[in-house]
C-alpha cells in the first residue's frame, strides 16, 4: 500500500561516525516493511555499510548511488532487492568517496540527488525513502538534505553529543534558508543508550530539555546482538527479533509511523 502523494523522503544524518545512522536505517526500514510499508534505502556512505548490512554483494553493486548522484544512470536502474521483502536499496561503493571533488565544479551540485529522485515514478513506488548519510557535512550530505522532506538524527548519549548536534542543526537551518525551504526535522532518536551509565542519562535529559518533543520517547539500548547482525548480512530484526535492541527498533518504527499518521490526519 503506497500513499497517493508518494514517498516521504527522510535523510538519516549526523556528521559523527558510529552513532547508529546505518543501524537505524536498516532496522527502521525492516520494521516499516513488517507493517506493510514499501521502503527504499539509498546508501550514500562510501563505506557501504547499509549495503553490506543487507548482504548485497559485489555483483549487485554494478550501478550505485555514485552513478545516480553524478547523473550517469537513472535511480531506478540502481535499485536492487534486499533479503527483506518490500525493502529495496541503492547500494554504494568506495567510488563515492571521490564524489565531493567531482561535484564541486558541476552545475547544480547541491541538487543532484533531488533531481535524480524527481525523475520517473520513483517516489510514487514507495512509502518511505531513507537516505543513509556519510559521517560528514559534505556535499553528499547536503545533497541528501536537499532531496529530503525530513531529517532524522540518531544521537549517541555521550560527552560532546550536544555540540555536534548544534552544528548539525545549523547546517539544517542553512539548507532550509537557501536550498530546501520545506525541510523539517523528523526527530532525534537516542541510540546505544546505556542505562547503567550516569552520563548517558544526563545527556538524554539535556537533549530532551533542549529539543523537547522532537526527541522520540523510544530509546535504543546498547545491545550486543544488534552489533553482531551486520556480519551476518541481515538486519538485527531478522538476526534476533527478540533481543532488546530489535524490540526497541520495532517500538521506534511504531512511534515514527504513529506520529506520521497523526500529522496526516490533522
Ligand atoms: P553510523 O552509521 O552512524 O556510523 P552504525 O549504525 O554503523 O553507525 O553503528 C556503529 C557501530 O555500532 C556498528 O558496529 C554497529 O553495529 C554498532 N551499533 C549500532 N547500534 C548499536 C546498538 N544499539 N547496540 C550495540 N551496537 C550498536
Ligand atoms: Mg553508517
């Protein structure tokens, strides 16, 4: 069941590496698919962790997000199936690491991904398009923010988390004022939360005081099963759907979809 207005495009962004962007993209998509949504993930990180996390091998990375961003191939030619029904993916390879330099001199360099997604029936074919951003505020991330309706920020509850967040919020504001006026913040999801650690609790409280109800109630705990899943090429939700991390991602997806349908009904 695909919405009539077409997919909502959500960039999953934080310039810090290792905060749970890719894990969130993979498991949110899987949980959405489990309740009947059709989801496309665009792997926009040269490290290709989202592609690997779904077990996409080399042969299935012939046409990638690199070609899509540079306009060398239409987006629908880059789409591959994953091991989860109703989740499809545009893979990335290490080629993408040079793309910032290649884009620098190109016309409309901030709008490449937006244009690629506007072509054809792509948005009409999905309920959600999730963009897994690289760990930087590079041209690639700007392209993702320009192509998106919303940005979802995974935040690890650690020292300096708020400083990094302010920088990201400034960037989002800049993109909104000059390149994509309708960009919204979908929300902040706290990841790798360690309830035994006082710092985690303190940072979580600070973030909630700072951003109020933009912060999801669901918190993703640190969970070893979640970290084991990628080496098996499947989402944590498939690797061990009962573990606390998977259950949290199910709750998170439910909360996100619930907020979305509440907004749609307004
Ligand atoms: P990013 O995409 O922001 O760089 P990842 O999603 O790749 O972050 O996560 C970084 C590392 O932490 C990965 O090895 C991942 O498996 C692990 N990880 C992510 N979320 C959790 C979690 N809730 N519990 C334990 N390990 C996690
Ligand atoms: Mg990642």
